C-alpha cells in the first residue's frame, strides 16, 4: 500500500495515487466498516496503516470547519480551550475524529 486517505470524502488524493500505486480511500461514506469510532473500524484502520509501505502517505482529512482559523469565532477552539464549543455537532464530530486517529499517529 502506497497511500491511505482517511476521511476521504471524494477521495481525490487516493484516486490520484491509484493511477500508478496501490491506494485506499477510508471513509464511512464508502463503507460502514470504516467508522473509526467503533472497534472494527479502528482494527481495519490499524491493519491498513500496518500495510502502508515505508515512505508511503497517510492523509487524515478532519472536519475542516471544526479547526480552521476563519471559523474560530464559531467553534471557539484555542490553545486554552482545545475542545471548543462542544455543543455544536460538527465540533463534537471533529474532536471525536481527532481523538480516534491518535493511535494511528503513534504508529506512524
């Protein structure tokens, strides 16, 4: 495996890699088994990471509006308040996705 794109959405990165290399787009829109908040999704994600070749690309596309500075007035994330405004569903989703990818970053 040369490329794994987590939270792929339309999988632009994985699809470009797939033109020449083995790649995988990992997203719940593609398969319910890709849910990284569930044990089976974490195991499948870890299996994918373990099969990534040395020098391969692992891309994690989190919920952009939950972290980008231009939306900081709404999500309220900061160094002092990293969880942000958790009453907003997209902020909660962004936090859960970021936390569920921590084991993957530790392996890489």
